């Protein structure tokens, strides 16, 4: 099958173009410093120019800034998407049971009105609306910075105002925060506006109080700490204004709390004061709280401030010392209080510092102004040299960091743009270990939905909001939205515990997006290299930080960063079910029909042509399912020609980039292509090279191992580099046995007269039913009237029968009790089993919600799999065995499948077809 690979490489020309433009704007800004310094006042025109400059600087972040925090995606962009399009992903915070997030923030502070207006127009795509919303958020920050600039210019000095503006325009902290759709980012511009009013007015300002209250109640309650300077100002000097302060505060609180209660009670269908719920969970949560989501040392914020503000943060503390006016001293108290509180918290996030960024720039500007004044005493020339050198260095370092963020981490925003399926039915787009880098549903087509694949992550993931088909995008559907948001979702918790209903089988995915980090594991497979299942639509370079140099990954340094950084690929992979079957099947059928008429009895030499007893395939082709295909010793190249398949040690990559399957070896070898250094077939996990073949390692208990797949004892796994029994199993005579013995859904297992558990066997071989072979019949040694055989679908006798023990018969309700034949069921997991009538045996089931590598669905329970790490293996006589094809070496009949047995052939045991069966398509079928 042809593999389509569209490789999209990183293009730095565009990045460096904007780098040059930004550098030129530094000069423009410095010219404004010189011009405005010569003026005694700032005209409206000058302020307008400053606003335009601020807008220009902020618009860079709209397009080039990656989304840095999954909280922004799932708690805010997804809710906005729900309000606009009627679907989105719901986190536990939006469950009415917890009600931690306010819908008022989405409606009022967020860009809802702008986005809804664009939706009404109907001429904009979802991605365009996303960027319009980002531009609106950046515009708010530009306005707030202009207001602060005007206040500093009129109340202190033009020099101070200009330095403040430069730090705010070029700082990386501004780059990452100004267009972010986060409460802490919204609090930043609200705090900036509040402090501008505070510094401008001598008396208590209603605007300053209301903006602080808005930031605290509607955005993020902890920003109330930054209202401390306003409180201290009243009690320090303006105590006569206390009445006004209290009145303004009460009015602000009453208005905002009324709006919060009205909106959130409407959408949650219960009384909900979300600011209190947030404080209660984060401060008084006991075993709950933010620490469940990770902790960091205090140095995390130190590194964060240095990398976001570089030279400016070093000046901040000096600026605190030299800023003399009383109100600036009060702002120092607010900033230091903020740092003291958040540095102390174990759970740390970069966004927690966003509200303090305008203060950081202000006090850094104070230091710059003071140093310029000091150096001016030794000559204006030296002062100018220092200012230009410092500002240029700050801007170049900041731009270098900004470019690094764009080049290294913007891939998700680019990759998800390539999904343009045109299907009537919903398309399933799946994500794996990169779930936290998913930008948002604005990047998904209207007819698609996002699903999760299970990886090593064991925390709680969001789930889709309840669906309502009556939602119309061109109307205000608040009643319909309320019906969605009031619905209490199942399987939600506030303990960051994994919920298994979030996952989907990769076989059901139409597209998969997951990072190719040059590693492949059983829990996190590399989908982009599964050429038989997926082909790559597009891919972008994405930095592998843990493998890259610290300096080169933190800052973009031409040539040096490209040389020292290590990149993986973030590909968008399309399954052949989505592309080849849907697009090529009609064409293939047409070709086959035409070919059937033209080719009657000639030998067929091309693959994919029909064949039969008359239309024979020419070697090395064989006829399989009516189509000529390459025989097992061969594989196909990019043109569909049969070429000799590589085996272990052979090269598996052609000069034209085609990756060949390592065939003739079952599933024990693969091509780990990663450039010229890795272009040979090698054994997969659990196997080791033995000459030109791969051999199962089959390690015993206490023997060395590298992965679970290495261990050959049933119910064992690799623990601390040695094979050991898994949880709820114990070693016994070199094997692992259930620590709790054998269990039944109800009652105790039937015992023989000697006290031993009665063992039962079940044969289930559809193609052998009604044969004269005794093994083809239902063989159950349990008393028919009272007991039935309770077995594990992956445990077999050497002859191939399923092995279990006799348990009392139960009713339907009792049979749904969580219990496993051996071992203990996975806590909190519920599954269902559906028999596949086309399968070889009853172990072929579809299991829902069980981790496929470690558990198997039995009844409603996720029970331990005997061979963790090996999906196709089963257990027999306490050992893990692999199913093999006829002609391959074997140990017991159970490995050979239906119609075959393990027989001695010249001193070697191999699988051969039984009497009355013939080999067809690698399967023994009845004659």
C-alpha cells in the first residue's frame, strides 16, 4: 500500500523577517523617547501614536505565540468553542458538582462578543475567529499599557514612561501573556488599568477599586492580593477617604457578585459563587488541591523570571530601592506580597506570575531612569551609550527567546490546521501523549471530534460536553447551552484520578496526532512509523527539550541552535481506513471489474489484480483472498513491485525514502528508521537476535530484563530490571500464582474429593465445529446443572483449550460483579465484552476501558493479562507463548491455531496442518 508522506520543514526566514522588523521598531521607540523627552506634555496625538505602537508590538504575539498551558485550552478556549458552536471538551472544574469556573468570565472578559459577531457574519473560518479573538485580547493589553504610559509620563517623567513601554513591548513575559486567554492574563491588564488610575488620582478612585474587584471576582480571586496597595493607601494617608473606599468597594462587590450569581446559577442550575469555590478547593482542599497536579521548588519562579525578563528582572530590585513616591512604595509592598505568597506554594505555574508583569516593568524602568541620571553627571554621551546598549541587549535577548518559542513549540498550531476532511459522518481525531499540547477545537473541522489514546499519563482528562443537536450557530442559544452545562457528567473527580471512559481504541481513529520523539514503547507507540496503518498528512519540527542543549533551546541563536537542538516530528497521521479505503475502494473495484473482463486465463504479474484457479499469479506473487499479492518472503516498494523482504540486520530503507516491512518474521522484527544510523531491521521489545532471526527472550523470575515483554513467566513483569510477579500474584516453584487463589463471581470454586480445585477446559474453534475431531466439541467438565467454567481468555492448555475452574452458576446481575478468575480487577475500571463471530477463539473480544497492555476484559472487570507487554501472547502451563503460523517452530499445539498442531519434523517441532486440513493464506482450512 502506498505511503504518502508530506514533509513540512521549519522555515525560519519568516521568523527572521519579523526579527528584523522588531529590531527596527527598537530604534523607532528610542526615537520616540528622545522626541517626547523634549516635550513638557503629551498630546492626544502622541498618546495615539503610543497606542498604535503598543498595538503593533502586541500583534506579534497573536500569530507567533504558542499556547503554553493546557489550562488555557481546556478551561477557556473549549468553553468559548462550546458557546459558539455547541460542542467542546469539559473539565471537572465545569461539572455542576464542583463549579470552580465562572461562565461570566467567558461572556464578559473573554472575546465572546467579538467571536459571536464573526460567527453571525458567516464569512470566517474557526481558525480565523481564533486569531481574531487573540487579537482582541492583545488589544486590551495594548490599551492598558498606553494608559499606564500616559500616567507615568504625566505623574513622574517621560523617561520612566518610555522605559516602561520598551520593557512591556519587547519582554518575553509580555509575548507569552498578552494574547493568552487566561484569567491571570486578563487580570494583568485589569491590574495595569487599576494602578494607572491609582497613581493618577490623589483621592480614592472608583475605577481603580472596581478594576481590582473585577480581576479578583470575575477573573482570579487571588489577584485580590494586588489590591493591598489601595487598602494601605487609605489607612496610611487617605483615611478621610475611608468612607468612599468602603462605599466603592461594597458597590463593586455587590454588582459583580450579583452578576456572578445570576450567570453561574443559570448555567450550573444551582447557587454557585465560583470565586469562593476556587479558594475553598485551593486553600481548604485538604487531600485535594493544586498540589495533585505537580509541585516545583522555589527556583522554578527564579528561572522563569530570568528567562522571561532577562536583564530587566535584575534591575527590578534596584528600582524598588530608588522609587521614592509613597504610592510607588505601596506598589512594592503589593509586588513583594505576591512573590512571597506564590513562591511559597508547592504548585507553581508560569501563569501565576502574569498579574505582576506590569509592576516588574515599572520598577525596572525606575532603575533605568536612575542609572541614566547618574551616568549623565559624567557626560550625556556615556549615558546614551549605556541606555542604547542596555535596551538593545534586553530587546535582542527577548526577541531571541521569542523566536525560540515560536520555532521550537508552535508546531501544534500549524499541524492541526491541515485537517480538512470532507465527510458527512463525524471524523475521529485522536491524540496520545501530546494531549496537553492540543491547541483547541477551533483547529478542528466542524464535523470532527477529539478523542484520547491511553498513554503513560494517569491523571484525569476532559471529556466532551453533552451533545445537543438543536444548537444553531447563528443564534444566541443560551437556553440550549444551559441544558448542556447543567448536565452532570459521569466519571468526574477532583483528585486527578484517571477515568477510563476517556480512551478510544486507535483502530477507531481516522487521524492521529502524536509526537515522534525517536522512541517507541508499548504504552506510547510511534504511530507515524506504523506505515501499514497510517500515512503522514503533514508534520512539523518540535523541540525535544530533554535531548537539547540548555542554551540553544532557551534562546534562538542562528546556526548554533540548529546544530545543538534535537527535534522530533509532530505529524498528523491519517489511517488508511480514512483515506485509502474511503477514497480508493471505488476506483479499485472499477479497475478489478475491467481487469476481470480483459484478463481471462493469462498469468498475472502485477499486485492488486484479481486471481483465481484460472487466473494464476506469477512468482513471486501468490493468490490471497482473490488478489495477487507478494509472498511472505517479499514486500512491496513504492511502485508496488515485489522485492526481497529484509530480515534482521538487513537495510529496511530504500534510497528513495521508502520504508520496507521486515517480513517473514511474524511480529518480532521491525524497521526503526531514523536516518542513516538506524536503517536496519531489528528485533522488537521482548526478542533478541539469533543469527538472522529473532528469538523470544523468555526470561525467568529474577532474571534481568529491559521491559515487561522480556519476561516469559505468566503474570510477571519487569520490575527494577528483573522479572518479578505482578501485583496480586506470588512466586511458586518458578511460576507466578494468584495470591488470592481462584475466584468466582458468586460462591467458591468446585473442589475435587482430594480438596483440589476442579479444572475445566473449553474448546472454541469455529472452523472445526461439526468435525469428527474430539477437540472441536464443547468440553466442560463442570456439572451442567449447577456450575459453569469460569476461565481467562488468555490462558490455555497445551492442546489449545481454554482453561478455567468450575464456579456456581449465577444470574445476570451477579455475573456483573467485579471479579477475576485469577488476580484482582483493576480498581475503578468497568468494561464490556463482545464476542467476534469471525475470530479464532473466544479470546477474541473487544474490551472497553481496559489498558490493553496489562489487562483483559472478563465480564465487567479489567483482569490482569498473563503476558503484560505482549498483546498477542497467551499463557500455557504458566509460561507466555506466542501464536505462530504453520511452518514456524513451536512448543505446544496451542500456538498453532485452528486446524494445526505442533509436530516433530526432523528433530524440530513446527506447526503443520492436521489431517483433513490444507494450508490457505497462512491458515489451515478444512478441505
